[in-house]
C-alpha cells in the first residue's frame, strides 16, 4: 500500500437526509446555513418510494424506536419525512439560488427516475442499495452525472461486482466510491479508516474518486480520512442534535460543520513539500537564530 495519494481540493457534503423533519422550510433553512455559514460544497437529501421499497409487513410494522417515530407505522413514519419530486425540484432551485450543489440519494427505481429527470450534478446510491444492480444499471445507462456509492455493510465480492458493473458500462470514471461503516453513531474503533487506503490502492486508478461517509462523533478523524486519500467527505447535518429522529445523534450541528470545512481547507493547503530547502518565511529566523560556531 504505497501508491502516491493525489491530494485534490476536498469536497464536503452536508447530508441533510431526513433531518429536516418533513418540513420544507427547515430544509431550505438548512441549505442556506450549509452554504452561508458552513461554506460546504454540497447538500444531500434522500428520495424513497416507500411502497416500492418496503414490503407490506415492513410498511405496517411499528417503528423500532417509537420515540423517534413520525407515524403509527414505519411506513407512515417514512411517508411523513418524504418530499415529492416537485419539492426536490424546488430544493434544487434553492441550492442554485444559494450557490451550493444539490444532490440526493435514491433508494428505488421510481426515485432514481424522478431524481435523474431533474439532472442534478450527482446522485448517491446508499450502502443499503449498492447491490440493487437494476437500479445501478439504469443510472449508468440513463443518467450522465457523477454516481456516488457507499460500501458500508458490503462484502469484498459485492464491492468488486459493483465496480465491474460500472466498468462494463463505461461509467467507472463517473463513480465515487465511499468507505463507510453503517451505524448511527459509529464508535471510533468501528470507523476503520484504513479501509480508505485499501479502496485507494484497489480502485483509485479505476474510479473517479474515493470518498468517506462518516457516522461518528466529532470532526477529528475526517481530517485523517482526507489525508488517507478520501477526497469527498460526507457528514450528516442537523440544526439540533437533540431533535426527534434517529440520524440527529450522528450529525454535526452548524458550528461543527463549519469547523470541519475550515480544517479540511487548512489541511489541503498544508499538504505540500517545501518548494526550497529553506523557505523565505524561515530565512529571517535562520539569520537570527541558527547556531553559528564562534571563531
């Protein structure tokens, strides 16, 4: 594992997901804060057709954590948090207005077609759906933008099959592959940052970029993820980590997201070799402080 890492300017994606609590006004406010205060590069939502995605039994089952439920059943909960395709179009327009990239993860064929029709810059396929080969194939054949895919809860065999599918479609250079551990939140010992190096060494020359989708607490290890070769960093974003909903606890509030963006930019600027043995900034100090043997 000794390939040279290409340190591109890092992209930071604020995953709003369903942290808007089903309220379009909160969603717009989150876009605005993510851009103006946090200065991130993109926001990401979710799109699901719950009748297509869930079995009848899953749809009608109670939410596994009633405290975080927005409906009497899991299906009702998911429908409450869902935006329509027209609302996603509105959110994309708001992103353009604020000067930030819009994106959405798609969980089923109907959602993929609805979002692809909006022609966003990028579409995400979550870890849960990275073995939905009909969905992946359709995106490769019908959508021309970047396709981002997480490989949480995924075997090496499934991972290889995924990349080979994109190669067979001639779309591997539009693929951004994310290292990810699927948990909410994830303890540090389960983040497994060195998986990023494995992905860089295995697929770095095959795909467009390697990313990191983190569900941990804090912002320290995202910097390590970047230095290991993840040039796209995705973190869940919320306005209040105490809000109702299972994703808020593993999310960053605005100040945390702002600090992460600042730290990524600082790290990018710092990841260079010296342009000369003694830099101009050091010359004055050298003349003043460097040891000289007295005659």
